[in-house]
C-alpha cells in the first residue's frame, strides 16, 4: 500500500521546490529596463531571478512581465496564472493579462482577476504575485523581490501596487 502511494505522489515531489524556494533566490536585485525603454501600454517579458542558464531561466515559475500601464504606472506581475498555472499574456489594448488556458483575465492596474475561473477563487488566491521594483535616479528599473506566492496569489488588499514601486536616489 505504501509503495502505491509513493508511486502516485513521487512525480509531484519537485513541485514543492516551486513554492518553497530559497529566500536569496527571490530577493536578487536584477536590472529590467530603463524608463526610456517603455511608453504607456508597453511591456517586457523576462525571467527572475535570471541565472544565465536557459534551462533554469525558462522555468515557468520564473516568468514575469514588466508593464507600463496606459496611465504610466509601472507594474511587474508573475506570469503564472493562479488558476491552473498557465502563462497569461499582456494585451495592452485590453489593459489586462489574459490566460490562454481557461480565460482568466487580470487587470493590469493591480493584477486582480476580474473574469474567468481565477476571479471566482477566494482572496488572496485571486491575484497575481507582483514584483517589488526600484527606479533609480538614472531611470533604471530594478526588480528586488516578489510579493505573494507564485502560482498561489497575493494579499492585494493589504499591500497596494504603488507600495511595490520605490523611487531610490
């Protein structure tokens, strides 16, 4: 009996690593872009934290998008849908991230699901985790951490999106 149970759960053992990464792995300071590289409605896909190893950097749980919303606000979101872990794409004309698998739609202003299955999930599992970013005096945009749990969600009522964008001098 124990052997059968082990055979069933063994293939999923590596998933634990996605949720419980080492702290230093998700708090690396990484340059993303410069303000002059973005305009309202533009975006850049990237991996974080970047290692230089394509196999590791292409891990879906390292995929993020840097967005400049139409009103000029900077946002970084995990691209892992909180419903079933597909990778939503940013659609500037809609002002939203849309998941191709089941149609969950996330607002670009705060990453909260407003339609599709993710919108029916309980708080805090209905919002994309966000990157914590800093903008320095040269206009360089740096990601310095993540707010929320990848593939699970973020307490968006407690921490507002503008709190995760810091201006440094």
